[in-house]
């Protein structure tokens, strides 16, 4: 853990990142990291379930600032969190179960695995409500098509190659509020190399993406939440495909946002902290946020490795960081523990600066 989140928190001012490479957005996120916890204005009972998977630095520091308690999946993780974050409120299983069982409580997790561990803690129907709200026997594990009026079926996975290449994939972080209304926290476009490419290496967002997709995402989520599912007080990460002008559901993950700091991209691009928005019950002021972002493209790159890293090879972070014209945030990962050596956030006015990472061999930066 020390090689992951704790290094990440120092990434905004790391000496190994060359002077002038970290821009104003990184300084902004760094100011959050340096602030102590204070009196929370979160009004509802809230909890975050933390598993041994990657933990977003924005998430963990929001917990400290907002005084939202957390439950650690393992004793090892609990010890590490307590050691490095003494201001973080950590609950035992009994106290965590009490919050989870309370009607209307706000629950978020850093991974699906963290949610699954609650099966050992909870009894009764609430267990299903937390974990299995959307599950059926379909190949995607989600049955939401009936809630979307854009199409009466999911995307045709057998569609011809030419049509698939012309399709565009999107992801959305949002939450359904206490009144059952969706609150969109951010939308990302997910570029791929071809029909068989489903890697999570690159996502990007911009004012243009938000303006184009925000009304459609709101509409799709509204129909979903107003269906028989009756969702309330719940965060989600949804994947869609824009196919022949139809917005088709691909997958929905409940009780969490995008993984590997994808939702942190919203902070760099628009100054939106999705965790803070959810726990406080806020809605982004998109008119203001998009005007501040201008016309630039903001993107996140996960430097995935395709093979195990030999013990005598280490990533050259400086060389890799220099592939970005404007790098606004950089987080080192331990490739012995994760399938990547970094998470990088960039800013550009040229989409080709984003797409080049789809064909990049990240193993070339191991020395």
C-alpha cells in the first residue's frame, strides 16, 4: 500500500517529476491533500467500503475532509490506513453494518470486491439491495434495457465490423438522489483501436463531450431510475454505446464510481469532486464548470502492462511523463501489485495526443 496510495498523495510535488510539468490543476488537488479533516456537513449516515483494490487519493482525502467513516476489507489494509491516515475514521464490522442497515444511508465503495465482502457482515434483504440490485443471468450481469427508451435491446454484439468501428463508447459517473433523480457527475468518451478493443487504458472528457452527451445521459438515467428499480441515494458507474444515434446500455456498476482514478479526471477537468458531490447531495454547476474548462481535452491514461515485470526492471517515470505535452497529474503505481505502473492525467487541444496511448507499448518504459 505504501507504494501505491501514499506515493500517489505525494505525486503532485514529487522531485522526480520535472519542474514546470505539473500545472495549476495538480496544485489544486494538492491543496486538498494537505488539509486536515474538519467538521462534516454531510447530513445522512454515510460509509465507504474500502477493499484491497486501488484506492483513489481523491476519495480517501475526501473522507478525511468530510469526516465520512470507512470500513477496511482486511486487517492489513486497516493497519496501513490507520498508520498513514490517522485522521481517517475507520469502523469495525458491527458499526459498519449498523450504517449499512439504516434506511437512506449513503454507501460507496472503491471496488466490487469491497461490496462483496459485506456478505459476511450483513444478514437479511439489505444485503441484496447493496450488491445485487441489477443482477440477472445475462452475459453483462445487468438488465436495464427496459428502462431506456432509446432502444428496446442492448447493443448488437454481432453487428458488422464497419458499424462497430463507427460506434462510440462512453462512460458516466452519477448518483441517484433521495428523490430518485439522477445527478450526472461526469461523462467520458472511451476511444478504442477497433471492435475487439475493450481495454480501459484511455478515457477523455471535455466541454464538447459534456455538452453533447449530458442531456442524453440525464434522460437515460432518469428513465432507469424511474423504472421498477426504484433507486435512491446510490452512486453508479455506467457504460453506454452510441450506436446509430441510439444510446445503448452496456454495463452498470452500483455503489461506486469509475476505477483507477477515472472519476478523479472530473476534478482536473472541471473542478468537480464526485465523492463530495454525492455525500453532500450536491449538483455540479455545469454552466460554470464547462466555461472554466475551455475547449481543451482532459484525459486519463492507465499505463497497463501486458506481462509480469522482472524483478530487475523498474519504470522510468520521468521518460514516460515526457510523452505528455501538458501533464496535470501523475500517480505512481507498484507494478508488482497492479497491472500498470502509473495513472497520468493530461490536457491537450489535439485528440491525437490522446489516441497515441492506445497503441503505445508501456513495457518500453521499463529499464
